[in-house]
């Protein structure tokens, strides 16, 4: 009998972390699963490490993360697909909790997680805080930001329906996929308990803000070419593509905050929040610093620096 869930782990030069990722999947409380590791032409011992575990290892020439995801899905025997990137860790109840949400809501179930820094985790640093976009707002929200984690559960049939991950995208490939899913009428539900660790590092494609911005722009330009956009969605994309995005504005706000340029920080947070009102952290910073940045700014700065120092957050970490 085929397993119900196939956990796909795309891996490239991940010998130091892939064993932890695999172990975390094999330690799940939900057991009707298989693990498919796609060694995407690694130059280190990724494949050798993966082969020491009772999992299926598929090797291919390096084709990028989209190609590795597509290969893993194609090899999967399960009805449902879940991803675990090779440097991430799933806590034992991760799949069990996701399946409960999927069984109740259907569609796509996405998971909350802790950001994993060199100094560990912090209770305040989770992927999702507070509000999650309601189904009726998800079309616009997915243009504002990728609010769907790679740590999601969805039917394998969804890939057949939508087509594979876009191999022209070396980052933000999942954003493009979730965007296509939502515009095809699928909804996303959140499993709110943080039951995974998402590594936030200074290396890798997603840690390069310039490259990330280029690929995000490519995703949004691709979305702007759709013929099923509503007027407000087309207007939003026009505004979004005309200038810096919320991630860049948020980083500028953080930089100004560190340098005690509180008015500049408040302005950047305000502009970022206007482009991405679905992000609670941006909204909070924009609101608390709106009226008296010179008075509130030092308090916000101290709180942020205390947390960053506690978890080992460095300047090179991508926000």
C-alpha cells in the first residue's frame, strides 16, 4: 500500500544539515509516510549522508531547487506532499497537526514555525503572528507577500493541475506556485502552533537580498500578465512594481532604527506596511512609530536589539 504522505527533501551541498532534517521527519508521530531526498548534484557528501537513513535517495545533475522539488514530487508515491528543506527541522507533531488542519479545511495546509538563528530560537520570532489572510482576501495577500510556508501539506494532484515549479526561478519558486494555486481557486489554512524550525542563515540563494528581489519581481511580473486579475489586484501590482518592495523598505527601516534615525525608520515602516498590510510585524512598527518616532523609537530599537543579540542575529541575515 502506498504511504499517504510523501515528505520531499530537496538538498544541495547540505551534508552538514540534511541528516538533521531527515531524522526530524523519521521522528514524526504520524507514521504513514515516506521520505524522498533529492540530491541535486551536490559537490559534498549530501547523498552519502542521506543514504545512511531508511529513505529513498534520488540523485540528479544540478538543476536548482525548482527542479529538485519537481523531481521529488514526481518520485513521490503518496497522496499528499509535504516539503522539508535540507537545513530545516520538523518537530515530532508537525505532520500530525498539519493533517488535522488539512482534514478539516482541505486545500493547502501551511505550518507555523520558529525562525532558527545561530543562537537558537526566541518565542517572539515565529513565521506567523496573529492574523492570517482569510480566504476572501488571499488573492490580494499573495501578491503582497508569500504568506505560505514551504512547510505545507497539499495533494500531489495539485501539481498535476497547476503544472510544476517554475525552473526559471532559483528562489521564490514556491511563491509562484502558491500564487498559481490561489488564483486557481484553492485556499490556504494555517496550523498556528510553531512545530518546525526554519533556519535563517547568511548563506544560500534566499539570503541574497538583491537576487531575491530580482526573482520576486519576476514572480510579480508573471502575475501581472495574467488575464484574470481583478481591478484592485492589477492596480496593486502596478504600484508594487513601480518602486522598492516591502522587504527592502523594512530592511531600510531596521537600518535606520539601529542608527537612531527614527523619523527615517518610521517613514520606511509606514511605506512598507502600506504595500504589505498582511504582515503584522510591519503594521505594528508602522503604527507605534507613527506619531512620535523620536520618543517611541528608542524603545522599539532596544527591544529589537535585545532579541537579535539573544538569538545571534547578524547583519547578513536576510529579513
